[in-house]
């Protein structure tokens, strides 16, 4: 039998011999003190931490191998060791979780320990989970069955659509996964519940719709809604970023908007066409240089939901099945129609793609700026042409 203390590698752990029937075999990592690997006679293996707590030895299970990697086990072992040094025994925490946790308690813990710190959409979690699962909140985690989750999933599809149903299923899985990670020894009831098949949207504003759209937009009495829609269309930025646009992110002299963080977690430099610059300067003169470009009532201080104004604009223009997010696709589509390649479109819209990133590492922003300018002028030109596409490529 080899030395029980060695540097863990996947190869060495997989090559360990099985112990005799009824026995367990333990080996210890030399890289992280206290990290232990246990293997049974049946070949089941897991990582553990073996340390002393209040003068007595304790053994804390971290996870099964190979589902948990060696690097993950080392990181978790260091966290557990820190907890032990602070006087917290993770085994006691696990017992408490197993014995007392209801869905409501687990959801609260999930929000406070994880979602608010890691999910940009945590406010949606906070709103939607109680809305759709509130009737299950008093129940213990283990008392909620897969069949119940299936029924809820189907009902939400019927009442609220398949996208909402699938998003909630993702949240249920995430909550239960965290419960298991934090010591609950049950089964995730969302596992095995299949998502509904989603169709990718390809909707954008077509040439014959643009004159009606712009006419309706220009007649919108709420200038904040009108300006918001124009900026959304001619920047291609995501809805949340435009709603939370700040004056200190705008550089009018450089015709740039620096979004500090987008959906993919990275900053984005957006070129501002002349139409957008004119809108911003007009708002600056009318409302002053306050924090938000599109101010609104409520806790946030900025416009939160332009749904009513958006509905008015579409009704006047007699345009169906168009969402605000489709404005982003509209800019990309018109960029393509005016000659921009996929890399250029991805750069202007802030798509995170390793291939386009490699290409743009060698480019400056000028070609991107030119493609957005061309697309904007082509869209505005539809007002004069009455929605004909004589001078545009046939791909649109």
C-alpha cells in the first residue's frame, strides 16, 4: 500500500486499490492540510476534511469524487477549515438544515448567501419565486415532489408562457442545488423535469414598418419614453443598460457611452450616432445634468418599465408582436443589410464570443462606428422612401 500522504492528482486517486470488504481506506493531501480522500470497498469515494474542533476530531464531507474535482475539494477544504477556526462546525450546520429547513427558509438563505451577491437578476428571483411558489413555502424541502414541480411548470406555461415556466424551473434547480451544497441530504425535485422547447426569435423592424414606427414614435407625448426608445434602437444596448444610463457614463465630445458592466460581466464602449447625441443634448438642456438620463419615479430614481408607452407606440403604428429587445436585433439586422460582417455586429452589440474577440483585438472602433452609422441612416431613410428597399441588399 502506498504512502497515505501525497499530492492529490486525478490519476493517483483513480489508481488507489479498493480496501477489503466492510473497510474504508483514507489518504491525505499534502497540499491542503486536513483534506482527506475516502474510498470504500464498493468503489464509492469522496472528499472530506479531518480536523480537530474543540479538542475533538471531526470529519466533514465535502462531496463525491469525481463529481467534485480535486481543485474544488481543496477550495472547499480551506473554507471549512476557516469556519472551524471561527468556532463553526459545518456538521452542526448540516444537522440544523436537515432538521428544520422549509422552502421559505431555504429561499431566504439562497437570496442572502448567494443570489444577491452573484446574480444580476436577483430582483427577479426575489419577485418571481414567492409569486409562483409561495404556496409551497411552509413545506419542508424533502416534502416537495418532482410531480408537484412538473404540475407547477405546466401551469405556469399555460398562464404565463413557456419562457417564464422555464426560467422558474431553473430557479428551483438552483435553490435545491445550493441546499445540497450547504448540507441538505435530499434529492432535487426539479431534476428530470424537462424544459419546454423554446423558439429563438428573429423579429426585427422591417422596411415597411419603419415609417409607421418613426411616425408613431415622434408623436409620443412622453418625451422620456420617446427618447428611451430612440436611444435603445440606435445604440442596440440591452434594455436594462439603457434604463440605467447615467450622465457620467456619457462622453458627448467623443460620441461614446461607456457601459461599466453588461450582462456578460464586461464593460462595453458604445458609439453614439448624431441622432442619439442630439437627443442627449436636448435632454441635458431640458432636465439638467442629474444622475440618470431617463429619470423616473420609484426607489431606483430612473425609468423602470416603459411597457405602457411601448404599447401606445405599437398601437398607433399598427405593429404586432414587437418587443423592446427586438430593437437590439433590429440594429444588428440593419447593420448586416448595410454590409457589416458578424464580427462587427457582435462588437457593437457587446456579444461575448471568443472568435470575435480575437478578431477585434486587432481592430479599432472606426469600422464598428461606421457600420452603426450606416445602419442608422438606412433606417431613418425609410421615412423618406416610404418603406421601400431599392437601395438595400436583398438579405434584409
